């Protein structure tokens, strides 16, 4: 099994890791509908090219990209939650979390959030 790392291009991170064969600047720096569509298309190309089976997101914006890419490619969707503030009860957040196949938290207390009730959540402590 091999992993690929898709990230937001245009920042210092790209200068540091852009030359690595597993690193792909597929998410545009801008966050607007046109950039979202282009980023989604680039992610889908990456998924198909490398036959990626699991897309793992860490932030809400990339989680939305991953959700659409997963639904269009058949990949599983995973999300690591780092903070309670992203565990809102609004319909969009509930939809996003509800369509996630795998959920992880870096703080075991986050498992008690009402937003995660009834879901299998795995605690993965930070390094």
C-alpha cells in the first residue's frame, strides 16, 4: 500500500516538499467556486491515476473537496477532527460528517460530541 499527499499549493510547503514523488499540490490556494471545481478535478485525476481507495481530510474545506471526489470516484472518505469547533450541528456539517466512512479524533474527549453520536470514532493521538 502506498500513500499520496495532496495539499494546497502556493505556500512555502510546496517549496519544501513539491519535489517529492508522493506530494501533489492539487488544491488551489484560492477558495471560490471556480477554484473548488479545478481542485476537485485535480484530486479526481490523482485518485484515478494512483487508484486511491481512501481520501483522508483534516480541514473543513478539504473535507468538502474529498467528499465530492469520493462520491464521484468510489473512494472511501476519512476525516480527522482536531478541534471541537468544527463539530457543529448545522445541516451542512451533519451532512459532511454523515457521509464520512471513517472518523478519527486527536483528542479523546471529542468522541463525546453530539455531532458524532452513534458513529464509530477512532482516537489517534498526535505524535
